[in-house]
C-alpha cells in the first residue's frame, strides 16, 4: 500500500534538563522515541513527518544565566544523544522515511535555529523550511493542507522584525516573559522540594504563566482610555516575591557575533511599549516586514480586531481555531476544503464543527498532569483515503511509550 499519512509532531521543547525546562529526558524521552518509532514503522504508512515547531527550547531559562545554544542542546554525546546525532532517533526516522520526508518548521522557542544547524544535528536529508517563512504546505491528495506552528498569530509570540535591536534576533516580548517564568518555576521547585519543572502541576503554558487576570485589567484600562505599557505590566506582574529572590532588573542573553549581550528590564519596557496599541494604531508596522510570510497569512492580524484576537484568543485562551477559520475563508475559498494544522497552544485538538483543523498538542506535560490523566503527549495524523476523502486524528502516548490511536478520527 502506498504511503498515505502525514504525521505532525510539535512542542517537544527539548532542553538540557535544566531545572526550569519543561522537557526532562528521564520523563519524556522514551515517549518521544516511541512517537518517532511509530513514524518509522512501515505498517503505519507514514509518508512524511513534520516537526511543526519548538523541537528544542532555547527560552525556558531564568534571566541570570546564558541560555544554551542549539549546539549544546543537540550534542551527540550530550543528555539528548538518544535523539540527536548520527545514531539518534531523529536520524533513524529520516533514514526510514527517506530524503526530504522529515520536514522542519520553526516555532517560537526555536525561532533562531537555522537549516544548517538542523541538518548538522539530525541529517542533511531533513527538509527545512526557510527560517522566516514559518509554514509548510505538503502534497497529499487533492486538498490544500496548510501547516504552521501558530505563534505568528500571537501578539506576544510572533517574531518581531521591527522593534528589537539586532542582537536580540527578532525576539518577541514573550521571550522575556518565559525567562521570568522560568525563574518563578525554579522558586516553586525549591518551595515544593521537587527536582525540576516537570513535577509542577499545570506547567507548560505557552507563555509560561497565566495571563487571564492581566488581560482583564488591560481591557479595562483600554476601554477607559487609561494609558498603559504592556511590557511594563508584564515585567511587574512576574517579579518574584522579595522574600524569594531579588527583583529581575536584567536578562543575560544569548551571545551575538561572539559578544556578550545583556538586556535590562528597562530595555525591554522601552522596546515594546506600544505592542498592543501600536498594532491597533498602525497594524501593518509590526509583523510582515522582514518576514517571508506572505501578508495574506497575516490578514486578520493587521487590523484592530486581529491585534486583540491575537492577544485574547491565542495568548490568553490558547485557542487558534479563529485563525484556522480565517485561513480557510480567506486563502482557500474555491480550492476545496483545506486541512489546517497548528501547534503552539499545547492543547491537542481534532477539528472544529465548522472546519477541518487539528492541533498536534504538547509533548512534555508535567508528570503529575500525566499521572492524573489531565494531559498526555500527542501527535496529529492526516490520512488520505483516496479521491477527496481524508481523516484527521490525534494519537496520544502513555508513560510506558504505548501509542493510543485515536478511536474517533474526524472524516473530512
């Protein structure tokens, strides 16, 4: 039987087993290997594996340390040697599926990772989408299929090609949110006497923390016409209790052109002062310049409602369904009903009543969340049944590596 499935795996967040990392190799690695071996198994008829963003995590580190480079995370003799390198499970998957049939798309936590780095760490036969393209459209039967990590529809997480200085490499405000959240995670680990962040219930919000209360306050201020500075609100909201840690006043950044880089909290507040209001007042000024993403993929973000939706739906509610609906309506009308695939929100989803949409979920849930059944590692599968018939599924994994296939795939 011809291979007729595309498997989508995202939001793995591999780090160096630092205390603040969501992915911990002792907890999550065997389940990741089981997912990759499912793709390798000829019986599963996988044509392509798409790594849809945040394969590695270069963000979840407290402000006072230099985050590791991609090369350190993927050292072939390092903590992740079972995954990366010539004999790692990713290379085995490339060998099993063939050249250009493992596809890499950048997310936000790995937005600076280049094609050369990916090919060096995994295999030269990986197909890597351009770093500033951020989407992939595979060919599988007659229907259009659009895949993107999803962060481009987030007000806080989309690559910022306008505001940051060059040595911040287009990092958005959420980078600094995540760094501060990593510090708070370490403090919580110490209080609870647990080994690392993987033992903290509920951890894994794409922003690192819950923004509901801040969002409510922000809308009240905006509606009342009260001036506000979004980054200032965020920095203040995430400051640790003085009893636990000194206030965060600076961030040690990744090295740039061999030089040390430090960003102060004041720098952050001065760089993104009108992130929300600026998008509303001059919506075309933030995202599309400097990116290869066609402006049509930002259609709803480049207006007032889009800016608010990027903050409310994506950042606060963790739901990209509205964006999937917009993509279907604006890009693929008359081309056959499309299948939209995203990640980013860490919330697996298989379809909406009104469109064919799947979200591949999250592959490093906290251990207590897996033990009580609230979360499982997941991946999406698109299967072409012939003619214009497809199914979309979300498979999950048990802690022992058993793959639980979706019993109710969506027919489309």
